[in-house]
C-alpha cells in the first residue's frame, strides 16, 4: 500500500511515533497496517488547569529536577588535608539525589565516571593546613562559582605559639632549625611587640606553602631542596586585630619537636629568609634590619670557626664533657637507653648530646595563645615566627584553629566534623540544605 493512498486523518489529531520504522516498513510496498505505525489521539482543548510543557523548565518530564546549589561550612579536623576531607563530604552527600549535579554536560559526566569522581560537584574556599582545624567553606554545584568571595574575606584564628625553637615549616610538624632558651618571657614583653604587628604589614610567606613560582609550589622546592627560580617578595597583609588569650603558661602538655633539620635544610631556609629580609629592609622594617644583622654576624662567626678548624696544623679544641643533666623517667622513654660503660668515646658523646636534647625538650618552654583577625593571604605561621624573632626568641605553631571565615563561624552555623564522620547523612543533610538555600546569616531552625 502506497503512502499517497492513505486515508485523510482528522485535523484534530496528534501523531506519536511508537517505534522507529524499519526500511521495509517505510518502503512504498510496505504491507504493514498503518495502525501499527501511527497512533491517533484526539486533541484535548486547552484549559486553565493544564500546564504547558516547557522544555527549558522543570515542568518537562524529560528534564531531571535541578540539583541544590550554594555554599555551607564544615569543621575540618586536624590531621587531614582540606581536599581529602572535602572528598569525604562529597562521597557521603552523593547518596542524596538532591545534591547530585544534573547540569553537567555529557563530557563532564564521562570524565567523572572515568576518574571515579563523586557525582556532587564541590570545591572549597581557602585551604587549611593539614595540622590545622576549623572552618572550611564548601561550594556545591553552581555554588562553586561563589567561592571567590571567601578567598578575599577576613578570617579569625586562634593559635597557640610554643616558644623554645623554630622549625622549617614554622609549625610542630617541621624539623628544628634553632633552639633558644625562653624561660623569662612575660606578658608585657609579648604585648610590647604585638603592637608593631597590627594594621598593614609586609609578610614573608613560609617556604612550606602552596604559593606557586615557575609553575611549581614552594613546598615542592623545599622538599626537593631546590633553589627558587626567583625571590619571593614580601606580601602586604592586614592584621585587623591581634590579642593575647589568657596568661603565658609554662605548665602544659605540648612538647618541642625532636627532629633536627639537616644542614641543607638550614641553608635553604636561610637563603630564602635573607632574600625576603632584604626586601623588608628596603621598605623600612626595623625588625628585618635587626634580624638581618644578627644573621650576618652569626654567619661570619660560623665561617670564621670553620676556617680555624680547617687551618693546616690546627689541633682540635679540648672538649670538656659534663655529666648529662638529670631528666625525668617520662623523658627517658622518648630516647634510647643510655650507653653502657666501656663503649667508645664517640658513643659517649652521642649519648650526652642525646640527653642534652632530651633535657631541652622537656624544659619548661612557655606557650602563648593568640586570637587574630586577618585579611586574605595572611600566614599565621609566619606571623608567630616573626613575633618570636622580634622578641629575640624562637617559636612555632603548636595548634591552629580557624574560628571564622566570612559569615561562617564555629559553634554558630558550621557543621561539626563528628556529625559528618559519625552520623548518617539523613541527620545532617537537612542542615546542609538549609544553609545552601539561606546562607550563613539566617539561623537554622529544626
């Protein structure tokens, strides 16, 4: 039967293709009945209760419902990186279809499937150090485009500075660069120095940071003991407020790091620090000038002692070995057992040095707690490092907590890490949806 001989159809009919006809069915000599190819349904008159089908809205049954987008904040625990904890939140949230990103292109879906990436699109607004804890702002789906707002906002930190030694990373995880006795620090001494670190200052970032130079991050150069392609200039930052929390404590639970930095690590830190200090001296920083002068005097004395020790015919100086200082039983558990009588002198000297380092570790070096509200780009580790040097001491960060970032604040509108790691998604997902919709300023109502 030819198509041109088909009977005329009513004008008030809608054609719905049931199946794609084969070549045999569409040929002029197809013997299949036309009733199998077409389905005729009468047109219903439009009414006020009938919603029109819009292919660009969610009314279209072929279009998936829009996924939730926005920002919310979680409390990142210490000991895990920001990216790792963010992925943990992603994996848990993809169990709820409301969070799954439905606006991805086909290429993006294939890419995520190939790389086994979570179905929830997510990013974070500002990296926290692995050793730090506190507010971590997360953007979900289209909310990732708003994370730039939190990169340029002010932040509040609570930090515990442990005096007694400086480290390569400026925190407790680094190797010891220098040890300085700090048994006479008072609150008045600290406050006198803090007034010079408020307001707009120039700061040298730590070499163990994520800043990029020459296409690589600074910590990559530091770990590989490579020289930098160019010097890192000091960065302008603003310290809105900087206050001491409580009193200076000598009786506390914190211990000084035990690992000593190698000669190469100390040399690398000194070269990096010298370059930054010279730039600060040009800007009129008196503390940088004093530190640079001290480093120069120390370097000249070290080089002179090295020349004397390497002079031909020079005899090694007599070293008077004192008895190792008395240490507690708890401190002795941190080191190996003392050497036995009859061993070589080198072993005795190593044991004495081992006792000495243990005594320095358990000595009562004070801790000072600060609360600082700073601008974007400020490194609290560098701030503590510079404050200690300005006091003629050395210190590192023992504990760091970000308590506020923009409108997100711990204890107010931040989802606790225990809820995310220890509870079911159904218990904390309603709070996430509330903040994605309303932001940080509206109080959550259960």
